[in-house]
């Protein structure tokens, strides 16, 4: 493997550049170390995005993690996400419905309303005091049977009465 380094150019808004400089100063490291850390963190945390074996519903939980950035930084649209999730080679068991892809792009207040409409007893959900992002993950985990992909987060039974078990 070639370990030679390449120089790249990145366009950043001034506030991001100032924040990176402040982090580097606080950690007593170079700014380039902060950039490398950020890239390495993203690549290790979301390595499934570069792996063609992950497709369809396998990608839902990683995309939940970056759902705010999908609109703000990456300017993703629902049809592009649909192509990413459901390319022509996707296994039919891993197909993701367009209505669920749209959930990833909704602002938090609209996402909460949409998820509450899916639940037969919204008062029960409101009592649980879980955040909308966690609620979305639990919805995807239950609907697409993603337990094995998310062993570190115990499944909340909030959606167990919504849909019949797919098994």
C-alpha cells in the first residue's frame, strides 16, 4: 500500500477555518492534524459508505448519524439518496421506501410530527422523552430489522405495536 501523502485543497467558510484554528491551538497541535483527524474519524466511523457490500437498509443508521449534514453541508436531495440506497443492484430485502428516505431530510420539528403520526399512541412516545434522532433510529431498526447492525444500542419497543413483525 502506498503511504505517500497528497496535498489537497478544501474550501471552508471563514467560521469553520477559525474554529479549526482554535481547536488546534487548544490541543497544541497543527491545524493540519485537526484536518487529518476529522477525515480519519469520518472514514473510520462511516467506512460502510465506501463498501459496496453495504446497500439499502444497511445504510440507514449511518445516514441517521449525518442526517443534519445531508441538507446543510452536502445539499442532498431525496432522489439522489434514493439512488444511493436503492441502486439497481440492491437486494429486494434491503429496499428502502422513499417515504423513509424523506424522513432523513426533514428538519427535527417536522420529523417529530411525521414519526408521531406513525405511532398509534403518541402520548406513550412523548412520555419516553427520547430525542427525535434516537426515535428515528429506533423506527428504522424496528421496520427494517436492523438489530444486528446496532448491538450497542438496546432496542426501544416504541414501534413494536406499529407494524407486524417481518420475521
